[in-house]
C-alpha cells in the first residue's frame, strides 16, 4: 500500500513496515488494521514516521500506534528511542506540548443502578467543581512561586503532603506520583506565570472527566487484581500540564533550534528540533520536562479529589479508589537490551493511551504479574476502557461527560 510516495509493506494483519530510504536510519513500523490505514494515509502521518526515523541515535525503529495521526514533529501515536551513547537526541516536539498528559481511572462502590436518579445532580456537582476550558481556573490556586516549585518537584506526592487525597493513591501512580530529576530552574518565568492559576483544571481540546460504567469483563482474574467488576461506576480523567507544559515545550523547541547547528544536526522538519541527550540543551529540557510532568501528576490528583467531593455531595459515598494513573506524553531514560547488551536510551512516547507496564519497579507489586494494560479514552473503534496489550480485558460503557470537559 502507498502512503503518498511511502510504501507500506504488510508483515502481519496489524503490522506494516516502511523500509529505510534516504536519511532514514531505521525502518518505520506501523501497528494498524487495514480498516484504519486509509485515514493514516490521508493525514500524512506516515511522513512523520519517516522523519522520526532520521533522528540521530535512533534505535530499532520509528513506531506508530493504531491511533496514529498528524502531530507536531512526531505523529500523535509515535514512539521512538535513541541511544544516549551514540549521540542519541531528545526532541521536545516528540514529547509534545501537553507534557505528561495522561489518564487516571478511579472506581467506586456504586453500581450503575445506584446512579439512575442522582446522575443529573452528580454531573451538576462535577460541573461546579471541575474548572475547564481555556485560561485560568483551578481547584488549588497556588500562593506563589515557592509553592509552585514544590509542585514541580513533588508532583502528586506534594498533593498528598497537603492532605489531599489518599497516600495509598501513590501506590497506583506511575513513578509513585512524581518524576525524578525535575529541575524547576529550567522552567521559564513565562511558564511559571501560566502555571500559577491552573493547578487542578482540565483545560480544553480532548481533555475530559467522565463518569463511566464497567460494561463487560472479559478476564475476571486480571479485572479483580485491578478492582474492577461489571456494573461498577468509574471515573476517567484525561488531562495534563496545562499552559505550563505548553510553554516548557515552546521554550525548549526554540533553544534546540538555535543549538542544532552547533551540534551539526540536520532534521527534515523544524518541528523535530532536538539536541543530544547529554548536551546542556538536552539536560535542560529533560529537567524542565520532568518538572512539568510533576505539575501534570498533581493536576490529575487534585481533580480526582474534587470528583470525590462531588460524589460525596450527591451519592453520600466519597470512595473513588484509584486503579492507576499513567502518562502518555513523556520521555524517559531507560536501559534496554539491544544486540545482546544493555543500552541507555531516551524513550519518547507520544501515544494517546496510557500504559501500565508490569515489569517495572514503579508498578505496584499486586499488578506486576498482570499483563500490561492500557487506559484508553478513545480506543480504536471500541468504547473507552482498560485494555490489555493483546486480548480484551475490561470494557467501560458509554460515558457521561462533564459539560465542557471534552
């Protein structure tokens, strides 16, 4: 199949390959069914898969997930890793403007039948408590830059220290609620100003807070490990680091555009502005990115607590147990076995579903033996839900969306 002048070679019913050509250092690998590919071809995201394959230090392949579509530099749904020891680069456009945008899934003791009469009141209570849309509005207006810096360092852990939410929530958060190596000093004054008045807010675009029902359970044992059962009322939150994260990306894209000549880096698209991970520019970005990611973690934590207040007011039951909180717009330094030896890589994921990886130390002990799961607000021709890496596990039913959240 041709994507403009790009040839997609089918390897399996859901895996396609783009062989290296020109400046490509690795192949492109696309995971998609034939039914999804026409849209992929039309939106030119395959050109971005090819462009990412030219980045210095990239290893194995430039990947695209089934929901791939046109993005900034990287396609949305793009994943790549670069070898730090081989002058591997990090690209702010690869992570994206909404740093640590992610999904938080919570479940209650309520059954769908319990909501039949109180759902309108619940949605009104959520609408009153959940700031949304462009601009300011926050569950937790910050008192100044000193408090903001504590958020940038501490993430969801900071929120728990303020007696917001439950310390047990951190056991179900990626990285135990905070990304390490955050450097608030690399966050510009403009980014700080944008973050002061938005902590605890959804924002706009495709961000939302939804009341959901677990409609179908396909894997009872795994669902039980996550505390999920059919008919259970759930809440899914999808948002990120708001204007602070957007500004961090903007600032560091400009810094890397200015530095690429010095590092003798050429890219086919200015939106892929990058610098070696170990360079001053690369380290500055990673420190600022981690700080913005922690803002995103605290943001979702505060929104979850506001949702608990709304449930308490309208149903008399405040319990919303956190299933998991995981990001999808992030770069991480990880060690991978490649060619029979460990290699330190900067892994960049800009893929809409969040994923809980059971083999990692940050995954809760009760979940480590379970298959990898995805919290997906908009999966591919399926309802929102919790999905395994391969077969279906849990599906959530039609959502009720807080007004203005979508």
